[in-house]
C-alpha cells in the first residue's frame, strides 16, 4: 500500500470475540490514570471514551478510513493503562494493529522524562499509522488541557506540556495536514514557535 492510500472498510463486521478483554475489563469500564498525568475533564474518563475521542478525531477531522489505524486508535493506551499485553491485542486484532499500538506505547518502566524524550526522538521514524494516532492523541490531550487545567498543574506546567507536545508533533509533519494545522493553531495560541 503506497503513501496516502488507506484500506477501505467493507461492510460493518462485529468486533472480534472478546474485544472487552483487549480493552481491559468486561464492558471496558475499568478506570485508568489519564495519559501523562492529566486528570479532570474528559481525560479522567474510562478507557473507551478517551480512546474513542482519538479515533473520532482521526475519522471526522482527518478523514481516516483505514480500519487498522482506527482500531489502533481505539486501543492506543490499552497496554499502558491496563494489564492487556501486545500479544493479546495481536490475537484479537492482528499484527498490523499490534505494531501501531506498540509504536505509540510508552515503556512505563522508564522514568517519565526519558519516556518524553523518546517520544520526541522516535516520532520521525514512526510508521504513518502510528503518526496518525499520535497526532490525534496529542490534539485530544491538548484540547482537554485547554478546557480544564488538571488539579495541581500550574500554568507553567501546562505551557511546558504544550512545548513538549510541539516538539513531538514536529517529528510527525507531513502526515495529516488537517490535524497538523489544528495542532499548530493551538501552539500559536500558546505563543509557541512553529
């Protein structure tokens, strides 16, 4: 499949048996910590609504129709935030979904600053699918931060998060003009360089 091409969805099919287990618990109702320590607002939702937001951005705002990318978006935080393994994701959703989820999953055994550094370093080398998921995830998180500052976060911490996110996004350029423009608008509003 060439650059810019996407797999077109066929007729709607039910998800593979047991998708709830891949989401962490029966019905996907397991509460998890928000990404990168965000709390409050929509970031405090249960896993599926949070991940649905990322998939919705890809579908509605970026026009992504690639089923593999959309499935990976739905599952992008599952390994970090639940006991689900990459092997279980592969078993339920296939190797392509697993690879994207693996690319966007931080190693929680590493210190937070190292994880953040690695996101910046790895962004340009990610697959197109992983870049799309990462762009939508950053857009979702930054919008949430603008809506509601997490308890205990100073304005300086919020600004530092935006600065770090802008560095990650620089490595994701030329992936989705629509999402990149929306992110650049948020960065401009914060006075960050392009």
